[in-house]
């Protein structure tokens, strides 16, 4: 455990950030899961709506530093490609 005053403060800040990041990470994973479930069910409209909710949240998580910006872009790109393929097939 930290002994110095500054190290104690840093430990408190890290714990706050960890909990905040955990909440953001859980939320974006659930949003991605919603898109994937809609894709599996074959519902193009539902998949598109889920993607419209997920994409901005992923970008926001990247801008806050919770995930890397390339990771967010990769998720958005792959999901968009899958949604577009489903729309063309339908």
C-alpha cells in the first residue's frame, strides 16, 4: 500500500478511474453484443439501429482513453460492413 500523501491520492484517483472505465467498457461491449445479436437474427433494421447507438459510444470511449482509437475504428468498421452486407442480402 502507498505511504506518501501523493501516492495515496494517486491510488484514490486510479480506483475512481478504474471504476469509470469499467462502466464504459461494459456499456460498449453490451452495445456491440446488441449489434451482433441483431445480425444473427437477420433483422437489418434492428442491426442498423443498434449500430447507430454503438458507434458514437465507441468513439466517445476512445476519445476518453478507455480504449484505443484504432480499436474503436476497427469495431465500427467491421460491424458497419456486416450490417451493410445484411441489408444487401435482404
